[in-house]
């Protein structure tokens, strides 16, 4: 005989709510009763439109067909992020999703490159990475011969609707209405039900707070607390708007630094997402809006959406019988496109630690340990972009350059500068290649290389480097233009 189904209540829709609903209904729909409560009157931020490669793994987990998804969301491919003006005004570098060169059991490729550079036989670091060169040459293809690591640019509103259709087809119930009251059990403090403005009551066993930065359940009801990181990440505002596409979509996001923050460009099939992130201490909203409007190309399609935020995280992602997902759990600015990924890891973590019957404190504790570790490691990677700069042209950049940073980040920067060593710890999102590319791009150049590469004769090293670069060029020569590939791949069935 089947046990009584566990009641899951998701407060809020948008990207976070419908990712949660789609994944839970796909993986555990047979033993769960899932209800999502949202109001059409409450808008969603919906600017998380650039993603990172682990999204493809999550899509496979819940059975999403890539071409169907891309058609539904007007998606394009993404091979990385081009950073402009971060090290110095006028300089660019690229953080690609690929693996650069080849490494040995003893040492990483960068040490061969560093010696090659010393001998004058190495070209740019990115020339040994397929994704780097393909992006900047506007190329993309999916072939067995050249495995390519990629993510997507997508329309966040269409993505939420796409997931909603999947979730509702698997039995998820949607309740329209604003949440007027959150009731708790007087003994345990657990949330017992949500009550809408119309008086409808939605009881549950486990509640997911997807209400955005408000944190209606996790903070307003449960008073969980928030750990602020604004002293390391001083930007606290953003303005977003959409424009018409006037050129073929490129397979990368642009991140362009300005005197008090940075701005983004995200090319989709049908439009371009634009935004400007800034610190209100160093830039006014009017100045930010004027800068954004003067920098965009193409007809503006939407009213500017002004967003105020605090960088940081809830002190607990899971408190009692409530789990905060997405912006309700914390905010890290979208510099490395991690927002949708962190929604997906929150739900994956829940699936792996899903309670059987009574919710145990040990399960909650383990969830929170993993969530905190994820937040801190991504936080440090983002801080790196601000700290490792040579800019001193504004008060904002002087502050970033001089600020104290977390000890582990300082250790990583020092280790790379002194020994050319990057690393990835267990469970960490950003790989060795990501740390290496960003530190080089931001101007941290190792002062030495591993002594073992000195044993390779110069002609052998030259041949080793040349063969890698030639292999990259050969694979790119067989690729399509990105826009042509997207048009064919996402064509009507």
C-alpha cells in the first residue's frame, strides 16, 4: 500500500519556482503532491539570461530535449564571457568554457606555455583552447570529432513558461494569488500553510521559498538572517532592458567594465539583453541609465527595469521545513552567469538529501553546509575580478584594488603569482581553467614555472605547442558560423 504523498508547496513562480516544480515532478512526481502558488501581478526579475555548461547536465537529468528547449526560449549558444576594461581600460580577455592545452600528471599546461613564452615560441594562451578561438571567430558546431563545452543565452520568461508546461503536464497544481499569510505550527515553528488574499489555504509538509529577494517565507516569516558581502562586492544596483538584434548573435556574453561597475550584452535569437550593474555609492541611477541607453545598439524594446540588491546569502538556506531557492537564498551579481545554475544545484541537493518521512536536523545541517560552501566559493571567484585589477581611474576601482579579501582567495592569488598554480577543490563550480584564465586576464602573471618543463628540449616544446594550436585551428575550420548553426539547429520541425 502506498504511503500518503508528501505535500510540497512552492511559494513563487518565475525561473526558480518552475525549475523546482519541473525537476521534482520529473524525478519524484509519483510520491509527491506539488502545488505552486504565484501571482501574475508580481513581476519577476527575469534577467538571468546567460548560463553555464552544467545546465546541460541538469536538462538531461529531467529529460529536456535541447533543440525543443532552444526553440521555446529563443536561445543561442555560449562559449564563454568576453571581459573588457577589467584589467585596464581598452584591454580585453576571454573566460572560455574550454580546456586550454594539454596537461600531464605532474603539471598543468600553463607551465609549458610559460616556458614557451619565455623562449618566444608560444602564442597567446587562448590560441590553445578550442572554445576560446571558436567564440572570437564566431564559430560553433556539434560534432563527434571536436567535443565543445558550451552553455546558452536564453529568454528567462519563455524558459519559465517552458518549464511550467512540463511541470503541469506531470501533475503540478498552480494556484493563482498573492500570499497574504504564512501560518506556523505553534509548537515546532514549522510552516503549516500559506493563505492567499482570496482566502484559499494551501497546507504543506515542505515549503520552497521562491519569492525572490523578499524571502517571504525564509526571512519575513522565519527570521533566518542574512550575511552581507557588500564590502567585497560593492555593486548594489542594476538596470536591465532589451533591444532589437541588429547583427548576428555571437556565441559569448560581453561584460564591459565602467568607472563604477560593469554592463552586459546577451545576444538571443530575437533580441539582445542589456544591463548595467553599478554601485550607488559611486554612481547615481540617472547617470547609470544614461550610460546604458547611450551604449546600446538597436531599438529599445522594454522599459528600463531598475533592481536594487544586497550581495550575500541567508544564514541558512534550509530552516525548519522551508528551503530558500534562487534569490530568496541569496544574491551574487550575474558577473559569471551563476544564478540559474545555483537554482539547479539547490534542487539537485534537495533531491539527493530528500527527507523520508520526518525532516531530520542532520539532513538540514548537511544541506546548509553544502549550500554555504557553494556560495562562498563562487563569491570568491567573483571577487577576484574586482580585486585583481590595475585600474585606478576612479574611486570605485581604487576601493576594489585596495580592499581586503577573504584569506582563501588571497592564498589562491598569491599561489598563482608565485608558483603558477591554480586548483579546483571538491564540489567547486569553477575549474582550474577558469581560475587560470581570469587570473591571467586580470593581470596576475606567474613569476616562475614548474621545473619539470625545463627538461623538455626547446624544439620538442615548440612542436608540442604548435600541434595543439594546429589541432584547434583544424577543428575550427570545420565549424559553421554561429548564427547559421543556430538557424539550422533551431529551425521549425
